[in-house]
């Protein structure tokens, strides 16, 4: 796959302008931006091979042919893109052409009628309550890093935060008096979320007994969670903390960066929380995203019904 610098001048200029737009105007996350950049480099290479050097020369048929090559695996060593990756590439291509049209780079939008394929909805994984409790209580060790890890895990489960949101916290984002924390969510949208007493106690222990020592090793970073060098804890390090804690606690379920977030939402709904309240706590822009968790709890209800009701199997 070529670098942007290898693409024709006008095509490169428009792609860069669109990526800059995503950063400045849309507040797109760096991970999403990286994926879109890769998708558009692939698209740019396809257009260049077809003799197209500017977005204005693209036809609807050419966009459709490019998408067909993704399904057939005619790029990246002959391996077809996974459905989710192909759908994301379509979104990136549509966004590029819409931007080019609205900004006056082109006279029309050739990708306007192209829609991503519907993906099968995967139910989010959630740990049972007893496994979450075991992970929180036995998944960390003693010492400075153990206090930090316990505080991080307690906060993730107590607030439903994404790992990226938790490691992005500054120390003054926590309001201990109000028992809330302020997260910077997707697209730069902030939300304030309540935090439970066990999480607050774990964070306080970390702030008093661990963070000051870790901070001495760095340059006074404002981050709430610090690494062993006194700098902000990375998302990858936080994921490793979760993974190690699960292994130490004997949690057999495969964990992911979102496992405590999914568990938070599922346990709230199982406890009777309103789906729109859970939507606000998770920072979902659409309630339909949150409603996936109601499918998880319905599966649980069916299992309980099938194994306990005397007429369930008659």
C-alpha cells in the first residue's frame, strides 16, 4: 500500500484535506483516523492504477468496482477484507467524496448511493457479577502499582468508562465530594458519571499512597493514572493490567478492553435500570447501541426460565 506522498497531487491534496477536517472539525479519535488513512491510501492506490488522478474523475461505477475488489481480496496480498473492515472502508470513501463535493473540489458525489453492508450484530460479552468481584478483589498485587491497578479496575467497572477515557483522565477530573468523574468521550463530548464508594476508596488509596511516589519519577504529569516512569498510563498498558488481573483471578472468560464496560451496562439493566439512563452513563449517541445489552439480559432470562419453570420444556 503506498504512502499518501506516492499518490497523484490532486488526489493526495483532497485526501489530506479530508483527514485534517476529521481532526479539526470532527474531533475524530486517533485510532479511527489511522484506520481511515489506511483505507483511503488503499482507495487512492486503486484510483491511481485506474488512471484517475483527482476525485472529480471518479464515477459511481468505479466506486462500486473498488468495493467489489475488497470483497474479492484483490488488495493486501489477495486476502478479502473482513466485513467490518470493508464496511469501514466504504464509510471512509463515502466521507471523502461527500467532503470533496461540499467543499467544492468536485461537482458531484459519486459515492452518494453506496451504502455499507449490514453487519450481523454481535452481542457484547459481559462477566458474571461473581467473576467481576473476584477480578477486582484478587486480580491485583500489593505495592504502588497494585494500588494503581486496583483503582483503575474499580473505576472502569464503577463508571462504565472506555479504557481510553479512563487513561485520559486528569487528576482534577475526579470530584470526590460529589462522587463523580468527568470523561472526554467520543467526538470530544464530555459526560459526568457517578462513581461508587468502593471505587472512590480504591482511588483515594492510590492517590495517597502510590501516585505521589510515581509522580516523582516523571515531570509532574496531570494524569490521574501514571505509569512506572511517572507519565500518563497508556491504553495498551491499561489493557494489559486488565488481562493480567483476569488471569491472576482465575477468570476463564476471554477479556477484552471493553469487558468491564459491557459488564457495567449488563448488570445495571439486569438490576432494573432504564435503558436511557444506561445510554447516558455509557455516552452512547443513540439508544439503539445501548439496546444491544437488553438482548444480553433477555438471553439470561430465557436461560433462567428454561431451567427453572416446570412447564418450560413441555
